[in-house]
C-alpha cells in the first residue's frame, strides 16, 4: 500500500483468534496496536474482533490508526467480524483471505498463535525466501512460545532441508518497539537494495469487498 519507508506503512499482523489464551498475550497484542498507531501506520488484520486479533485492532484504533480487516465468508459468524474496522473485506475462502492480506501489506508482524498463525507465518516466510516478495517478516515472541519451532527449523537447516539464507530472512524480537524498528529498518533497506520480485504470484482474485468507511 505504501511506496516509501517514511510514509504510513500497511503492517499486516498475524495473531491468535482463540479465546482461551492467557491475558498476557492480549496485553502484547494491545501494545502492538498502540505502537503501530503511535508510529502512524495502518493495520491489516484478519478481520475478527475477538482474542488477540480484536485486541490489536481496538488498540490501534484507540490511538487513531486506520484498520483494515480481511475475513473469509465462512468465518463471519464464528470469528465475530470487526465491525468497527475502517474497512472490512470479505473473501471467498481462507486462501484468498491470506493472499489479500499479503497483497495489501508492506510488512508482516507475527504474534504467537495457533495453526492458522503458523500457516500464515510459513507462507510469508517461504515466499520471501523464494524471492516472491521482499517485505520484512518479523516475529514478536516475548514469552518464547515459538522457541521449539525455531529449534525445529534450525534442525531442518542443519540437515539440509532449508536453503542457506532462509533462516536469516526472518527477524525474531521480544519487544513491540524492537518489532517496529526492525520493520521500518528492513523496509528502508529493501528499498535501497531492491530485489527482483515476481509480480502477481500467489494472489488470486478477490471475491467481494465490504467497506464500512
């Protein structure tokens, strides 16, 4: 959405929608939303109003940030759509949702989450490694939830299943300020040293769009 690091960046936050997670994870999500707003960025979220997904969106709006939610039609009932979003996009399915979030975003910030969050993390990590995009991918994990996953990917690298440089394509941090610093620095570096990106890869057409702006 943005064309330079100094402007408002569209930051896609992948995070949990499970309602049984501890309050500490909601606090982290809210801190992310506040910091995003403080820096004048735009939030791209999964379009739900519950759990960490809702916490980050509410905090971002509370700080004056624009929020854009993207939710598949099948989850409109179960995830409780973020009706307060400045724009709510309804897609035909989960794959289209993820592709649209990736298309809209200038960078990706991943918080601890479940299988859906892992799927999103692996998608943006893999496509960056393959050169399909050069957008920063940052994981904020203050509680060490992803530690076993990091150890597993390191083992894959040692056994030769992961190509050289892939592990370094992602940044791991433990504080919200560090996450946004990494995003802004990474985007500035990418623009100063552009990579060849295959335009249009993995971005299927949209199904329908609902704007509440």
